């Protein structure tokens, strides 16, 4: 492992493999109990109590419009820290499973292909081949727009203070 290598947590959504920056991962936990909030978008499944902090949880399978099976024992929430403006927010993401933590040399990472103006690829940091799979490195800060992150955070704060 080289000092410049990128450390990734490999996760599965549907049958596709993705990588999440391991330095942003706070915890991996069973899906378990979460509290639904009213009037949330379909991809927002609710909130969890993470070390006495209410953390919004989104389902990446819903965000990517993937067909997904029922929840299994391998379905987990990955709690991550993400940057929004000048603050760090916690967010939970539902994934079908997690597999490995891997190191990738930056030279192995390729830019995402240009797919036209109607396809948003801003959330793809890059992609690389690993064990005959193409793994896409996700940038969560780009998946959720800045306004949506603020709104999710505000909903969680409002709901936890009214409980």
C-alpha cells in the first residue's frame, strides 16, 4: 500500500459495486430501527439515533432508481460524515451489503465517461476495475444537492426538538 492510495469501502447496490471513501465512514450498522419523518422524499427513509445525534438516512437504491429486493440480514446503514458549506454533517446511507476495504492507486482510477448533458455524473469521483468488476467511486456530497442537505439537516433538527 502506497501513502497516496485511496482507501475505499466496497458496497453493493442492487448487483452493482460502489466505493465509498473510508475516511468518511463513521460506522456500519444493521438497518434496525429508524424513525420515519412525514413529507420526506421517497429516498429518505427517516432518521437514526447515532451517538445521541439524529442522523438522516437515505436509500441509495431509491436515489439511483435501482430495483431492490427486500431487506436482508446484509442490508446495512453506513454512517458517513460529509462536508456541506463550512460544516460537517452526518448522513446514513442504506446499501444492500458491504464487502471489503480496498486500496486503489490513484493512477488506476479513471474519470467517468461523458454521457451527454442530460446525465448527471457529478457524483462519480471515478471508476476502476477490481476483480473483474467495475467499481464506481461515489462522492456523497455531490449526490445530495447542497440545498437538500441543509433541508434534511433542518428537518432532523426540527423533528428532534419537537419530540
